[in-house]
């Protein structure tokens, strides 16, 4: 089974994102991702 992973996400801590880390987790779950990386 292939993994779906997003390796480049920004939270509002970086100044480039608008979502909190918790919101990013929920979005990743909703998209069915196997994992993701916050790259602030």
C-alpha cells in the first residue's frame, strides 16, 4: 500500500502558514495522509 505523505507544511509559527499545528493534524487526517512534516 503506497503512503500518502506531505513533507512541506507551514504553521502560523513560521509566518508563512495560517493554521495551528493542531489544525494541520486534523487536515492531514481528513485528507487520509499517512504522515506529514511541519517545516517551519
